């Protein structure tokens, strides 16, 4: 039986799915969702097309050696790229704007270098944080995976709630017995 994943779950796991880093069942669940959800399927196709075309565009750019750095730094598109770079890194742009940023980064070696530097800096920050990451239980992707995996488990009452129910029943029976022997 296929699990019904939400669009948010699929979108957050899409990069793992493309990189084939999910187990078989979860991959099948995402494939099923992509078949029935046109919005998620469209995002999936955009992402895979971008990844497939990246190597061809990168080769073409590396062959072009007539790059004037001053022209690029003063270019209106480069200035716009720099102003939106933080939002791009934090995934705060809509899909179309994000795709434009990716295309510009691919076509502009200076922009690509800027992005690589920021990702290198981000990697350093993440490496320093990774020591404490296991202590923090707010890893969004891990929580989504745990939620998905726990959908099939049986939900049992915790022992505390069972004791509270038993205690309430005993008190109720005792009060009814006392009320029966000592009517008002």
C-alpha cells in the first residue's frame, strides 16, 4: 500500500530522491506522489533538467576565455544576482526566480565563484555545528522521515495515561460506593 505523502514532504525530500539516497519504499511513495501531483512533478522535472543540462553548459562556459571581469562586476544582472544571493542560498526565492539565479550562475564564472565561496563558507559553518547537531532534535528532514516511518506503527497509550485512566475508574467506583451507602 502506498503512503500518501504531502507536497511539503515530497519537496523537502526531492533532492534526496534525485540523488537516490532514500530507501526503496520511500522512493516508491515519492514516485507515486509525483505521478498524481502535477505541481511536485513540475518541480521535479525542473530540478532534473537543470542537473542534466549543467554539465553541458559548464563545458561551453569553460571554452569561452574572453571574459572581462570589470564588465561582469558592473553588469546590472550581476548586481541583481548579488542582492538576491542570500535569499537564494536560504531557499527564500520562488521557483522561477531560483531557476533564473541558477541559470545566471551557470553562465557567469564570477557569479559561480561567488556562489562556490558562499557554499564553502556555509560548509565550514555546518561542519562546526555538526558536533552539536545530534543533541538538537530539530532536523527538519529527519523529523519528516521519522513521521513517515511512524505512520505505519500502532499507536499505544503511554503507561502514564493508562495509570491515570485506572486511577480515575477506581476513584469513580469508590465515590459511587460511598454515595450508595450514605445517600444524601
